C-alpha cells in the first residue's frame, strides 16, 4: 500500500490497512464493557445488599453477620485493595484453569475445555475479572446510596406492613438509584478504560489491536493515538448518556 | 370493652442508657390515649415499641393478643393493622400523593389499581386534599403532607392508629388542619395512641391521658383528672411549664 502522510508525519495508511482489526477491537471493547456493566451492576447490587443486611432475631442475625456481611466486606476489600491488572492475571492463569482444564477441570474438562480455553479463554477471564472488580466498586455505590436514604422512609414503609424486600424495591432503591446515577456513570467510564488491561492476556480488543499494529510497523504514534481518540469518543458518548439519564430520572428528588 | 393493646413491664435500653423502665398499660378498642411528657421521657420510644419499629429490651407488647416482639410473629401482618403517622411525615418523595396512598394497599392487601384508587380518593376527600392527588410531596405544605400521611396510613384500614408527635414539625398555622383530621378520626371510633405536645388537643379529644417521665408512667387518667387535678408532683411541674 502506498504511504499516506497526514501533517507530514502521521502514517494514515497504516491505520487504513489495519482498519478491520481496529473495527473488531472496537466491537470487542464495547461488548466487554457492556457485559461487565450489566453483570457488575447486578453483582454490585447483590453484594451491596449483603453489606447492609441486618436482622434482629437470633438465627437470622448471625447469618446476616457471618454469611453475608463479613464475606461481602472481605470481597470488596480484596478487589478494591489489589490492582485490577494482577486480578486479571490471577484469574486467567490460576483461577480459570482450575475450573476449565483439559485434564482435570472442576467444571469442564477434556476436548471441550481445550476448545474453550483456546478460543474464549481470554474473553472469559477478562469478563470474569472485570465483572468481579466492577462488582466490588459498584457495591460500594449501592451501599452508600441505600444508606443515604432517610431511615424514616424505611420506617414508614415497614409500618404500612411492607416487608423488607418490598420496602427495598419500591421505596429505597428507586430513591437511591437517582443518587447513584452519577457515580455509576463514572464507574462505567472507568470500566471502559480498564477493559484495555485485558489485552495483556491476549484478548483482541482495541488496545490489543494497537499493540499488534505497533509491533508490525514499529510505529507507535499512529496506533496508540488512534485508539486514544477512539476511547475518548466512547467515554464522551457514555458521559453524555449518563447526563441524559440523570436529567430524566433525577427529578422528584428534592428532600 | 375489647382490649386491643396490652403492655407488660416494657423496658428498653439504648446501649447502657435506660429509656423505658417498666411500662404497663392497656388500651381498649375505640379509646383515644394521649401520651404526654417532657422530651427525652421515652414517650416516642414507647409508641415505636407498639408496632415493633423499636425492639423491646424486656417485657412484652400484645396487640390483639399477639406478641409484637416474639421472633415468630409475622410482624408485617401485624403492622398492616396498625397505622402510624410520623413527626416528619416520611412521605415517599419519588411517588405522587396517589402512589403514596395506593402502594401498600396494592402490594400488601392485593387491591386492584382501581379499588386502591377509589379508596385513596375517598380518603383524600376526607382529609380535604383530593385536588392534590397527582402532586408530589415536595409540592405540598407541611400540613398537607401530614394529612396525606394520615390518609396513607388509613388506606390500609388499620384497627389502631399511632401518632408520633404529628404536629411538632409543622408551622403553627398548619397545626389546626392536622388536629382537625385527627379529631374527626377519633369521633369515628378509631383506636388511637397519640404522643403529643398539643395539650389542648389532649384535653379535648383524649379519653385518657398518660404522663410519662424518665421511662415510667407517672400518672394516668381522664383529661380532667390530669390537667385540672394532677396528683403527682412531677406531673404538676411539667404541666405548669407547658400550659
């Protein structure tokens, strides 16, 4: 392919030649981010609820403390207290092989395991690591959101005969959600950016595409500047979306 | 007459601080009991123990013969029979007046949307706020919010109503409208326990007045007995400050 120079130094032809790679990488980045936002939010909700679980009566009280609050606290502490990069490596090279392994996988073994590992290993590990990490951060957002709601709201709902889960669902969470939207949006943006770390275990997303191109041509400005702009556009889009959501759901909360 | 609430040697501590130190009382159907006393005397805590919002440290509370603080008790079913009105209204700010009132009847009592709406409309007529049915709580004055809160509690068709200083957070000019609704309710024969600083209301509406201080029932009797001829020195001292 003929060299195309922009501004006298930017080899646009390299980007064009690898256009498909960047396009696939972009799709993968978006897919991984969306999957992890959804799963991380669900996990974060569950962990966040576990962290605020309380009961007055004796068997349930101990269950709440030792089976819910403590494990949830340790989980959150671990995933917030260790680098995501290390978590990805740990899950990809140590944890996942424990479950999916051709010789003695706990869940899947044999030929199927070999297949999955080869074709989807990095994808699976990446999603698991990013979801677990995001779940820890999002659970803190949920916990703070739930705890920021006036106790009188729970008391009013419970005094009407509404059970604790109903109170959470109809009274506390809808109000907490409005307050949680800005931090959840920030978290989604972090997630999008952090997904680039999965390239380290060989998942073909945006950062991986850039690395491939850089390796092939020993040129660094072109690929990394290109994906920087792509990430930037994505995060700007996400921020815009969050703003729209806030404008839509943020009303009615003025106590 | 039917006894609906029976309290035996009720005690409550917050940490090492005793708040209730052995309260006994019985409340009969259709009776209106006003609980008065200085702030910090434990009267609100006493009220909140009646529907289990506050856990008792000792003693027992029986509502219709069911022990409120027994772990096996279905406290949600019990509470659906006991309405409660709070000092700070505690309306759900993300729901309209209508939704505030219909939430529990549709979810707990399984009323259809139409039945719940009809019931809400009737109650809003009763508290004089039908025109606010689609408003949000933050669009209402304090007095209006409290009247909606009363309608919300009544929508469950409770057999007992508890009022926790319902007018204390209101501007003076709005106290009357709330008290009027409560008085109408009392005249309809609702069983009511009212923690209040409104001595005029207590004198006029109560069948019985309980004076609580330092976690104990110091004196109780008809409004005339308590307000005109208090026997205990502590009651006299309290009344001389507030009347």
